[in-house]
C-alpha cells in the first residue's frame, strides 16, 4: 500500500509543456504512488466503446459552485519550470498559459499567441500575441514576458529540467509588445510545441533569484484560475479569473485536496466529498457499480498517453537475433495481459504511439498470440529442446533469461508473471526480479546489466522520439538503454524532427513504426486506459482524443444542482 | 548534582555529532539522488541539465565537503534548504508539520496512560481472573490487528455509512470559522479516529508493562508490611504498590519524547494528516537530504534530552537511586 512514489517515475515526465491545458490526468506526482493504478482510469460499460459526450439534459450553463479535485501527492513548486511532479503541473495548468496548446484533437492551436508563422526554411517562428491579456495582478502581458521566460529557462543558474528545447534557439527578438521572433539554428519540429511552456511574469521575477521567489507558493499567471490559498499537505484553492481572455470559467472555485492514500481517496469519493478521482481497473469494473454511485457520479474511459513494453537488451547475445524477439512477441498473449491485469481496460500496443493520433500507423506487422509460430522462429534460430525437459537449448546452453521490473508497480509485475507462463509454454525459462526504483536505474539500467525489462513510457503529443530510439542516445544516463541501432531509423528520426510539414513527418514516423514492429526491440504490450470518475452535477464534459480536461473552463453546474453555494 | 548534569551534557556533544556524521554518510549510501525525480527517464533532460541540477544542490562536491558545509550551517542553527523543487527552508517545512503530529501523539499518549494503567493494575490485582484474561486478549488483538485495516473499517462505518465523523483531513473543507466552539468541534471530530487508533496499538505494550511491574511489586516485603499494618487493600494497592510500580514508566515517558515528533506514516497517509511521518517518508523517498538530516537531528537531540530527563526525574522520584 505504501509503495514508494517512485513507482514508475517516467510517467511524471509527461512532457508537460503541452499537457498543461490539455486533457489527460497522468497523475504522477512524487506523489505518484499508487498512481500507477490511477493512470488506468476511465469510463463506460462495454469494452472498446469510446466515451461519448454526455448530453443527458439541457440545463443552461451557470456560474458558481466548487470543483473538488483530488490527488495523492501535494504540489511542490507552482513555478512550472522548477517542478516536474504532476500535482504541481495540474495546478499550474489552470494558473498559466503557454503561447500555444494542444486542442481537443491534439493539434497545436494558439493560446497566448493569436497566430504564428514559420519561415519557409523552418528556422524562424514569429508569434503574434493576444492583446489585452493581463496577469492576475493586473499588469499587461507582453512579448517581453516571453523573452524573459526564455531567458530564465536557459539561465544556467536555474535548476530546471526543461531547458533542452529552448537551447536550440539561436536568437530571440521582441519585435514589438505583441510580436516575438524566434530563430533556430536548424529546423526543429518540436520547437513549436515547446512554446506551450507556461509563460512567467517578468515584472515579478526579473532580477531576482527564481529559486527563492515567493511566486513558488503564491503564483501569478494569466490562466483561467487565480491562486487563493495553499495549505501544505491539505489543499490548494484557486478561484475563477473573471477577466480571463477566453471568458470567466463557469466553476467558481477549484479545490485540490491532497489525500495520500488511495483507499481513503475512494472512501471520500463514496461519500461525495471529492468530485473527481482516477479509478483503478478494479474500482472501475467492480466497485463503482452500486446504484448510489451510478447516480451521483459519471465514469469516463479513454486511452491514456502511455504504454507498457517488454524491452530487450540488444547487447545481450540472447536477443541479438531478431527472430528470437519476434518469437517472444508471438508467444505473448497481449489480450490475456490486458484482460487479466487491466480487466480489459486497455488496448494492444503495436508501437510507440497512441492509437487514434495522427502519428499512429495501424498498418504494421502485428504479433497475435501464436505459440506454434514462436516455436518455429526459435527453431529457425537454432533453439531446440533436445533433452525433452521442456526448455530449449542451443550449443549446450538452455534458453533462460530474467525480466526485471521496478517495485511498486503491480501492473508490471503481474504482466511479467503472465509473460513468464506463456514463455514457459514456448520452452523459455523466465525468471522475474523486482527491484526498488533507484537501484533498478542505477545498478541495472544505467550499467546495462539486464536481459529484459518491463517498463512504460509516456506517449508525447509530439511524435519526436529521438531520445529513445536514436543510436547516439546510448550513453549511461541516456534513454536508449536497450542499445537499439538502426541506420534507417536514425535518419528518419533526424528527418522527422527537422521539418514542420506534418505529411512529411507522418511518412517518417510511419516508416519508423514499421521498422520497430518488424524488429521488435521492444515487445510492445499495451496502452492502458485513463478511468476518471466525476460527480454527475458537472456538465459540459466532452471526451476527445485529448482526454477530458481540455475544456475545463466550460464545465458547469446548473443552478439548481450547485452544491457549494457559500462562496 | 550540577557536576553530574554538566558531565552528562558535555558527553552528549560528541554523541550528537557522531549521530549526525553516521546518519549523513548512511543516507548518502542509498542509491539515487535528489535530482532523480526530475531527471530520470525524462527525454527532455540532457546530461548537462543533470550536471546543472547537481551543482545547484552542491551534490558535485565530495561527500565530506558536503558534510562540513552542512555542519557549519547547523552550528548556526541553520538546517539549510530542502532539495525538493520547492527549495524552502527545512525548518519552515518542519515547523508547519510538527504541531499536528505533537498534538496527536500527546493525545494518544495521554489516552494510553489513562487506559493502560488501570487495565494493568486491575489485571495484576485480579491475576488470572476473567478480567485479566479478557484484557490480555483485547490488548493483544489491538497490538496484532493491522491498524491501517482497522482504520479503513472504522472510516467506512463512521465516515461513509453512519456519516458521524469525517473520513480524512484535519479540518473541514469549506470550513469558515464561525465560532470558537464550532472550530473546536470540527477539529475534535477529525482527531477522534486517528488518536483512538494510534492509542489502540500502544495499549498492549504499556498495560502489560504496568501489569508485570505491579505483579512484581505486590510480592515485595514492604507490601506485606503494609498489609500487616492493617491498611486497607485500596491503600496498599494504590498508595504503596502503584507508586513503585509506576517508577519505570518515567523511563518510558522519557524515551517517548523523541517519538512525539515522529509521526506514523501509515496513519498520516490513511487519514491525510500532513504531519512529520509523511514529511520524513517523502523526503527519504526523494532523497531530500537536508530535510532527512533536519528531522534526524531534531530526533537525536530529543532522544538525548529525553534520556537525560528520564535519568534526572528518576533520581528525583526514587530516593534509592538519588543516594547512589
């Protein structure tokens, strides 16, 4: 129950730049713990049924009421460039804006920028900013704030994890108060999305040490909600910003309650003391069926932005042969894992992208459960069961390897067990080892001392996967820890991030997905679903590819159903 | 007496620094570093950014240098700043959490005392009676039951089904202080379950302790003397026996001084109480060295003081010790 929050920390890095305003709640905070399961939250009764907009009545929108959100972890710092936990970023997404954001269909649209132009050579982005936007303290927002945000992020004294994209900038110029010109050294496609980073108020931060700024706990942004109060470890309270440039949000107050235990969280939900939480598959399928809950709450389900995989150490002689990896993929019954571990609330992953997004390529080689084919491929590679003990041998060695995964993530350890059983049937002896996160990374991943691992990645909205698949990214702290190397993939990754043309990018990433599916450096396992449950008095929630959070300011409670009136 | 006190205090100094030294090096032995949460498995972080973060927290210096820097600050009573992204002063983070933890611990210690002493005395004076056997079973059940499980059951009963008590937190959500009485009532309601449960687990040890002390004392000659003098059983038990049986309690109280600031992670997590247990747990998990050290230093200090106080009050309470 008290597994460390470090359970799959990679989820936390959900490329926040863009997630701020967009939908899903990959609840990861340091906090994080049981989150693992929270991520797999979602909404309806039948499998495969996409959540649809709920239009059960037509009560008119009204202002007022309070939305009581819940989180397992407290926020750490409300200046978003200084924190990387999801609690901080959940709150920050309501307080700040970037220049651009991902809209409900995951295409980039303007936020603080009204429009932008990319020069034909892809080197210069010119942003036209909205006029008349004010910081919460009333001062006007201008291009100088953007310049300042850039400067503070790349300042070597700023302890931020987000500087990389901004370091690609060669020159940045404030043309006038509402025009910003950014020049890059070479065309860099993720650049545009990187401007989804929250813009910071220059007039409050300039010339001061940002790490000691009072804005960490008393933030001032441009967003739909204004900061009101933060009681450490208990709650964070925000109030609607009446002068928000897209109009005042309907819901008047937003309270973020911190309840570190997921069982307690669920009890608070049952007593309707909180209005939203992310459910686990068990809670979703088996514990929220009572008439009482069905009538007070509504459940949603949609694919989350993450996938789980079995990764092979390609430096290990065992996995150098592609046929072996394909054989293992054939021997795994992915649907069985989804049904057993996620109670059906997920989809088979075929590659590193989320089904339904523009970069996803459905036409790649698939590996349906096929034990005969697995045997065949293994035999082709020279592995045979010569002594009849059920385990394959080659050159006097038996086929045996260890799957490593991190402690505190039930979904992963259970998946490992199911895979272990299926591989045994195929004649492969699998051991499972579960290791505490810090040790896992330091002793096994960074030293490449593993044979196979079960881990997960957050799926970024931008398809650039250079850091994970490019062969230059295999140094100790870097993320291509399976040592994947394919010259064609390298070239495509470089090409894909070097152009802003979406069709051209899609061609690159489609091909990459084909190659990855063929070569199986990872056996891609599944994409879990997000399973939020929200109090039924909230209307206007419209699930979209981006999830549900993207239009939070349009959610409302009809006047006669408002619960918290005494504001 | 003063010479004794001075000697004890002087001896405490090297002990104290020894504790800080060992703690400092031990926590740095654990794999992982404070920057991991921000940098690990994060595609957006370059090796250079990791170096930058490490330098910001001073982690690039050799360990003994880090210790000396930390120690230098400590001598000026400065616990430094947290390594978590909030970068707040350690002392501030501790100060904001310590009151609620002390409050719960004091209340539950008090509750333990007023329940365990009578249970212990009665089971001793009525040894092997039904009451003795019943309380033995009862307190051991209390000791053995996983408290998080019991907590959840009570939360379901009183919080969800009956709706009498709040489920978690330390005050109500939309709570505007209308009158002092309402504030106290609201706080009390929130504290009932956590205090009750944390006392429940502690009952067993304490009541058994009182019982066995009491059994030992009532077999002493001076109790026979007291009875022989014709004193009533009541006076014998509560005046002569109990006073002697409770002497070791002083030691226990002294030892529980550092425990007062150490919250239980389990209770605090289940009841969403922002106390010291959670703070310590999360700072360990995120390798937030300054906060860990801050709490350990305060703990070490209180342990040493607690021991000293126990020894002193023991000698005050027990003439036999005073003279030796």
